[in-house]
């Protein structure tokens, strides 16, 4: 049996950083293969991780869900046959549902799920749970181990609030709250491998299977062929996803876009009262959304050379929701004017720009809700 660890987590939570830590200090010599499932057409994390010296398989055509189950199963079998790894690490799209990934892996013979991890940015837990409840709750609910990131940068009160919100959804899985720098990869991996009793894990997997059956029944009722792209064309939906916390990012969310999303303007009202969760429950109760119905992405390659300052300025600009949409994640590898290569990461109000290894060409990805793609292209000068 080939062991499989699944590393879930919302956009920008820190999955890739965690995987790098575990590869460096945790798996300790095991033969590893990482399967990356990016949202969008261009993969970035493979470039971030290639210094780690492991084999990486990227799936960039969509989320691991009903339309890609066959492709995913084939990819997993191919990895096992080609590399005969001791362990397969799966990093799903940040907007993927963990239950879908668990169910897909379970269907592949010769695999054994050892860890189901969800990484949660403790500083953004409340915001994302409110705005993207359907996806966020799923990742929390099906996790065997929940690992909080950025816990060293927030107050104890905010940390306690994040834990309380998580416990309302998942009251049995272990939550790692210690800053990662204070833990060894071996400690983290041990917590991942021994998160639940056998009975608890069996119950969680049974629930995932039930979710899958209900999902398949939904498609059958509509006479479709179980393809996400088909499904999304038959269902209009209301996105209350951009309602934000009353104390964070408030100034970003009072707009409708004029460029790429005129046809959706009447669906997106931005209220900031405590009834948002009830409204969202109402809108999502009868339809299980796919990521490509709620989230947008734009990815492009570029040979343009940048300075570090140009990239920093562009990433700061992405916080302007009126101009660019609700940008949840951006990452890239681009050539620098001084001959170096610039690697960057962005989540709302937080950026990291660093020097890293070269790539065959520059790559930039921006992911969010109602992304103004023309404005993003103009921002990066492509």
C-alpha cells in the first residue's frame, strides 16, 4: 500500500510552506511524490518546491472534483507505477473541497490515507469562514489534523476566537496552535499520522462517501453527465461571498465591477450585518457549488523583467478591491532586472517577495472572487 497524505487549506494558508518544512525535516529520506492541483491553468508551487529534490506532478486543468475524478485516479496510478514512492503528498487547490479529494483517493486501489491535514491562517479564519463558508467549512470538517498558521502574529484573543470557530465545525480533530518555527517537522508529522482513533477516522471517511453519493445524486436529478463545467451553466447563484468582517477589510467591499462581470452585478450586494451567514445558508442550501462557480483566476507567462520594488508595488495594489476584485491569493516567479529571479506570495494585506531559483519563463497567478482580469494584466504590464 502506498501511503497518502492530503494537505488541504484555503488560498494562501501556507500549505506549500508546511510541505517544504516536512520534506526538509519530517519525512527524512522517504521517497516522495507531490501531486499539485492548482486552481487555474498555470502551476506555480512546483517551481517553489523544486529545490526540495522531489518528483512533482501538477494538475492545472481544474479542481479534484466530479469532472476530474477519472483523470485524478489515473494520475495517481501513474505516479505509483512510475515512481514507486513511499509516500504521495497531495496538495489540492486552495478552493477545493477536502471531502472530494478524500473520496477520490479512496477509489484508487493500493493507496492508504495516512493524514488529512487542513492548514488555516489563524488571522483570517473568521473572515474566510463568513465569506466562503461552503468551501471553508468542508476543509475544516473533514480534517484529521488542523494546523494553524501565523499564530505568532496575532493576539491571544484572536487565536482563541479562531479555535472556537473551528471547534463549532470540528470538535474532535487535533489543532496545532504552536508557531511552526517552534516545532520540528518530525513533531508535526507525528501529529498528522496519529490524529484520530480508528473509529473516528472510519466515521469521517464514511461521511465523505455519503457526501459523494449525495453529490452524484444531485447530478442525476438534473440529467447531467457529472461534469462541473456542465453543472455550472445550469445553475444561477447568489454570491454573498464578498461580505466581510465588520472589523477587517471593511473598506474594500462596497463595489460592483464594470469590466468583466457586468452580467453578475445584480447578484452581489455587500451587507455587513450579522445576518450574512443566514443569508448565505439560504443561498447555498439547495446547490452544492463548485469552485469555478464562485472563484476566478488568471494566470499568464511573461518574459518581462521586474525589480523587487515593482513587484512589491503591484502586490500592494491588489488590496484595492474596487479596481481588481476580491483578490485572495497571488503568487509568481519572474525574472529580475539584475539577473536574479523573484519569487512572491500575496494574501490580503500581506506580501512576501524574495529571491529564488530560476524557471523556464516568468509565471504569475492571481486568484479571487470577481477578478477584474484586464486590470490585473495591466497592473503587471502584460
